[in-house]
C-alpha cells in the first residue's frame, strides 16, 4: 500500500465529504435537530435497491434496514418468530403462520397476510431454498387478514429454515402491490415495515444513502440475537457514505469524520490498533468464501474442456495473498460447502489448492482448439472485489487465454451479470464475488450449485440434471451420513463440470469508533438496530 501525506489524505477526505454535501438536498431545521446519526462506509456502493432482484450483500443490508421477515434466525442458528408465530399440524403437512399485532407498512397501512403470501411467492421464484420449498408445496394462501397457511404435498423438513433465511436471498416482506412485481424486474418503491425508513430524497448512488428511524415500528420483546429479537433503533439516522478508497475511509474513521467501516483492510490494521478510540472486531466469525463464476451460455466457456483448462490455471493462494494478505486471516480450502463443517471434502480440488496446474492448463487449452475468443471478465474497482479478477486474468493469460478485463464498479457488475445476451450486447464471460460461509454450507443454501439453467438458475446458468437430482435427494434426506455422501457427489460433479471455482475462505474485521455501542455479531452483519452512539 503506497503512502500519502497527511495533507493529501485530509484533502481527499474533505473532498469526499464535500461531494456528499453538494449532492444532498438542503438540510432542514428538523434534520439539524435529528439527534444521533451513525455515518458508515460499507463494503460497496448501493445502486440496486430491490433485495429480491439481486443477491448482492449491499442490497441485502439495505433490505434489513427497510424490511422485516416472518421468521428469523438467532445467534445459535435456531429459528425464532419475527413478524409471525407458527403452528405445525400433527401430520406435518400444514404450517400456519399468524402475524403479530402492531405491524404496519411505512405508508401507514396495515401488514396483511395477503402481502406476505405475495412476498413469499416472489422470493421463492428466485431463491434456491425457496424453489425447493415451493416444489413441496400444495398451496400457499392467506386464510384471513392475519393468517398464512402453507400446505405441503409431503413432509419437508426445511420449511422454517427456508422462511427464516438470514442471508441471500432473504424472504423480506413487502406490500402486495410491490411483491406482485415479476422477480426479474425491480420494485418501484422502498416501502417496508422494518425499523428504518429509506429517505428517497437523499439517495445519491455513488455518494450517500440515508435512513431514518421508523418511530412507528413495534419491536419484539426478546433481546436481539442474530437477525431475531427486538430490533430497537437507538439513533435517529444512519447514513452510508461511499468511499471507494480504503485508506481514505480508514483516515476518515481515525479523524472522527465517520463512525463505522464495514471492511477494514488487513494491511491498515496496525495503525487502527494504535488508536484507543477505535474498536476492531470480526462480526462474521464464520467468514466468507470468494469464488469465480463462468457464463455457460457463451463461448468459450460453453465448452467443458475449456472450462477445465481454466480451472487448472487458477490457484487459491495467489488470489488470497492479493485479497487478504495475511495468512492468519485466510484459509486455502477446496471444500465447496466450507472447510471444518460436516459437509467438508477435498474431492476434485487438488489443482486449486496446490497451485501447480499452469503447464497442464496450457496443454489442455491447446488441445481444445481454443480460437482466441476473448474472455470478458468483469472487474469491479472496489478494493474488496478488485484483486480476484485481476489475479485470475493474469493466470488465464499465462495459460494462453485472450482476456479482456473490463473495469467497472461493483453495482454495474451486479446489474450486468443478469444479462444472458452476447458479449457485444452487454454480456460477459466471468465474474467474481464473495459470499458468507453460512450461505454456502449445504447444497440448498449454496446458490452457486443451483444448476437449473436459464430459467430459475443462478448467474452463469449452468444446467446439470445430475446435480439437481442430488440436491433434491439432499433435501429429502434426514440422515447426516447420507447427506454427507450426497454433498460429496455434488462437489465431485461441480469440479468435473467447473460449475464454479472456489477461491478460498477468509475473515474480514470491521472497525468503528468506541462512541458506538451494541454492535451485533452474525453472518448477516452489519445490522444497525441495537447500536447506540454517545455524543
């Protein structure tokens, strides 16, 4: 990391903050009197606001500010009531959910069961666990204003876990008029029932996002745990400020110009550790898996032999060294369902883990008759997302690939990866992302092993009947030993067909000023309820 002078750092920081003010509407007297405001720099800019339209974590984080969920998962990964309680019939074929009192949308209208049914149906068309749930459903309907009834064709053991999903994609509840929007189109308003309200008039993509406390929100009585319990808002506003440069964000934190940095770079931690006013903590103890995804619809990666050559060229260590740096904070791991879990396996991962496949990749690629078709790799410029495509592009070039590394911002990647069009019409060949370990730990939550193809599949759209049969068998199994065997068969097929490329695991610390208290741990962090700020 190059060093810049204190004067220049101050100029950069002030320039960033002035740009925020310049793009914001004039502050009213009410805003000046608003009281406590948390100013945070998140891992990415926010541009896409619909949390069902995209699995991007920044949009999920936005979702937790604005929306609420029927059920939630606590810190022990147990399902808890949130907007609703539930009952299960003796034959386990009927689930009845009853909305609690005091639920209203931000526009003042009451939350109804019809709203929630429409929300669940929209979510289930895009999410892997939602798809499996609805495959087992006979009906889902509102039987009165506060009652949602789900009837199954056969018992399915993951009903509650599906509806209580903590992360991508979260089944957030929204008004029926919004939930009836097709899942491949974005909703037109940000009206939820959650603890914060989105301030539309202050939304400046690439600059600032603002949220105000929802004074009408009625929290649960239980203490907060995971994404469950009482979502008590203790501040008046939360503002997310965009600072793509990590060093600028860290300097702003140290100089008390911002309160919170979601992802603190490991190489800058020593300077933060010397500051007694800063707290550093890893909120997601399970960490993240970073990985690459190819587009199966377009050449050259529509051919499995070329995908296999690319896999041989890539290794995890080079990526993790560039992304994380300190081996204490990363793990070389070929397990697609996360190392040190019941489903961990190393089958098929040898070249990624050992990093010795370049020579074989060259010969394999030459044997395919590869004609030099450019590999368009989407390369976001945010610092936590930039190293992976940069490193992989160089490795692929060494193996003989013609690589077109296209620099952009992460939100453009999030939008562009939806395209199934040819490259010259906005398509792509490869992108990289990072997902919380809790979202990868089994074949149902791991969207990267969703192989339903162009309709219902995940970005890249591989179609693999064998994997889908195995995922269905996993969903029906209740024996851990059988589930492990199925998971290993899925992993074997994933590597054989190069469904996706795991690039290892890592943890990333967050940092905040000690004027903040009540920051919660968990895989879906950061969460801004329960957080207070001393003046």
